[in-house]
C-alpha cells in the first residue's frame, strides 16, 4: 500500500493517534507485568553500537510482536510495563542517527500500522475509529455536494401567487362597483346627459315630419 519513504510524513500523526488509542484501551485488558515481553523489549532503550539504531529498533519490535496472531493478542496489555512503553520507544528511535530524516522513520510508521491491525482484531477492545489501521489509510473522499433546490414554477394557467417566482405579477381585477355607484353613473352622448339626448332626437324627428307635410301642400 505505502512504502517506508511515503510513510515518513505520516509518522507524527500516526504516533499521536496511537498514543490516544493506547490511553483509551478498555480496562477489560490485563495489566502487564514488570517481567513481561513488552517491558523486556521496549523498556530497554540501549542501542547496539555495532549494528546501529535502525537495526536495534527493528530487532526489538520483531521480538515483541513477530509471533503468532494469538500470541500477539495475548501481549496486548495495559499499564506502564505494557502498551504504555510503545510510543516512547517509537519516539526515541525516530530521533536517533541512522533513522532520523531517513525512510527509517517510515519503518517505524509501518510498525504503528501493524500494531493498529493487531488492536483492530482484538475481540475485547473497541477499535479506535479514526486511529484504527483500516480507517487511517482509507482513501479520503469529498462529501457529495447537493444541487440547490429550484422552486417549482407557477403553472401558466394558475392564478395563485407564487412567492418564489420573481417574475410573477398578480392579475389586475376590475374594481367592483356598489349598486349606488352603478345607479348614479350617467352615460354622456354628444356632451348631453342620456335623457336629454333622447328628447333632442324626438324633436328633430317631429321637425322633419312637419317640413315633409308642408312640401306636399305646396
């Protein structure tokens, strides 16, 4: 998945996460004894001067955890003689000549990954969520973005006011007249009230009949 050179930059975050996870191990796990394997291999920080820091760190780790899966789980124990020794051991060797500023730091990060896998498999220990081996190296995906909700447009034949339609204009309604206003309305014809216009038409018709009758007599 990752080689040691790629894991170098992840070492500080992985060490911090492992420290938090170890501090949260359940009390159902046994306490380690002072003569147990973790105290024996991680409690002694003496470096083999002939082989160097890198060789010493790798050898001690393999002696502690390069055993059967069942024995690996049996060696996970709480307390100052147990898992509390792991992070100081890793931090100490990450600063030593031959490891510092090399892919040797990535080797230590790989050991953290392997230990997280052991912790994930423990039946009586809850994995540490974001600090478990699986989740730490899971590809990060961006959260899905939701498209903005577009309000439904008002139907063309609808007379309902749509508050979300910025272009909608309410229809204009003809004002309703009261009965009194309707009765008082007067229709004007040729500048005269409607009643006066009818009287004038009758006068014109009578005058025309009068002229007609006089012409016949003449």
